[in-house]
C-alpha cells in the first residue's frame, strides 16, 4: 500500500515538475497543478489496466501466466498464483487418492455399490455388475429397487433393518448352475448406503456336500450295524446249532468287513485331501505296479466269481512314474477291481499302460460289462454315487473308489476319463503328463 501511494505521488510530482519547467513564468503554478492532475489520471489508467488484466486472468480460470508487473497488483497476482498452485496440488493429490481408492474397490472380489439418500446408484464396481447385471451406461442414478427385483431383497430393503445380510440368487443363476449371493446394506453419513455382495456359491455347495457326506456315511454305516445288531440279538436269544451259528457269524464277519472297508476308504480320502502333493523326484516302476495289480486282480476274480475272467495285461517296459507308489497302486487297483466286480465271469478285461503321442502316458481299464448310461458318467466320481446301489453293496463296493482315483490322478498331474456304452462295456483311463513319465526306451 505504501508503494502504491508513493508511486502515485511520484507520478504527480513528475508531471507537476515537467509542467512547471515547460510553462511560461506567469502560468507556472496553475500548469504545474494541472500537470499533477493529468499525472494522477495517467497513473489511475495504468493501475486500472493492470487490475483489469488480473481480473481477465482470474476470469480465464487463472490458467498460465500474465504480465502484471510490480506493486500491489503484482503482489496480489503472485499471492493468488501461489494459492492456486497449492490448491491445485491438493486437488490433484485428493483426485489421486480417490482414484486409488476406487481402483482398490474395483479390484475387490466382493461387489460394491454406492447409493445416495434416495437409494439411487452412484457408483459400482465390476464385480457388482456381474452379480446384479448392472450396466455403467444405463443404470447409474437408477433406483436400486427397480434393478434388483428379488422378493427377498425387496423385503430386506423395505424393512430398513440392515443388521444382518441376506442370501439371494445372482443374476446368472440357473437351475443347472445356481449362483448364491450374500448381500448386506451398510448405512453411512448423509443417509447414503453401501451395498456389499459376495458370491457364496462355493460355500453353499461345500455345505451341501458336507450335509450329503454326513448323511451318506451315516446311511452306509447304519445298514451293516443294523444287520450286526440283529445277528447279535439272534445269537443271544435263540438256541442255534453249530451250523446255524457259523452261518450267522460268517454274515456278521461280512458286515464288519464292509464297515472296515468303508472306514479305510474314508481315511484314504482324508489323507489324500490333507497331505502335501506327492514328490515329483521319486520314481515308481510301472512294471512293478502292474505285476501287483495283476496278481490282486486274478485273486479277486477267483474270490468273487465261480469262473474267472479273461484278464489281459499289457504294459510298456522300463517306464516309471514320478509320485507315490501307494497312491498310484490304490488308483489302478480300484479301476481294475471295479471292472472285475461288474463284469460277468469269462468275459474279457483289458488293462494297459502305454505312451501317448504327446509324450505322456495312459493307464486304462476296458471291460465287457453292462456299461453305464451317459447321464451317470459326469457324477461317477462323486462320493457315494452309485448307478445301482444294491448291486454295488452286493459286490462289496463303498461308492468311494472312483473319488479316490480322481484325487490320486489330480495329485499326480493327471486326469480321470470315463467312456461307456450300455451293453458294450466301459473304459476308465488316467492320463499322465509327460513331466511325470520317463522311459528308457524313449531316452527320457
């Protein structure tokens, strides 16, 4: 302010002195005063011009730089420019934090929807778009109740009690492939709400599998226990001769053996699911595995049938598989045992291990049994799933064999494949990756 007054006085003094110097002697004082007034006007015009220049700069959004000069307007210009730069820096930092926050929400595996006080959609991430079928171009600022029409969710939204979540079907839910969502609304400042959604399909399926598993195990054990209890009561209450007693004891031994087999298979499954993957640097001889399986197959065939099967074993010599010998033997013997149980006597059962053209290997069992209808094939490796329950129990099956085979194949980097035609037999095969196979004949 002092410099502003000083510049005005200097301008007036300069103009007055110039007028006094140039004016004739009698008119010196009046002309000097008039010159001072002209100098004041000139200073005012220059000062106003600088002020208008700064005003135009501000009206233009304070973009870029402009020549204001020194003095009050220059200092005001510098201060405003520094304030604007600091404000722009804070704004950019806030925008970056907001962008990072929204990017984090976008990457969330859960659906996130921001709602205003009128329950209209302000923002949602891609996961929420998949869960509810939202479209960013179409559904922003739309009322949530108009887009999510599930009756359970509508009642949840209407009752305004958001202390708990609800379960509802997802947008892509179908009878063949159900999708379940857990949805929870969280009110926050200004009447707004945050909607969180989570896909719990796998959790629901796991819970359903757990319930089915418990029910199946209970059912499988209850039957032999009931038979055993009946025979024990019979032995305790009725006078029996030696022949009848031996017959009952034999039947009891069969039921006890059935429960023992079931427990062993359950323990095998539990061990497969809970143990670390088999080593890939320990090699098991295929020839040794096939020899053991062949001997067990011939013994089982003689035990179950009055006449044996036409068993044919073929294998590639000098081949080895990386993994667990016990697990591989369990898988192979399960497939061979199933073929023997369900194939009538004297019919052919082929067991083969050969190298595939891609460098891996295939172990397969082909039988001439009754075959399996196509609708049963996708579910054969499920626990306790049986095409014919009564026949499976008669042959000593627990319904867990193919589940064990599938787990062993996956743990060794392989896959279980099933092909069958009713009346023409079935083929069960395990494919192994090339990294798990080495054969001296191929130079591996």
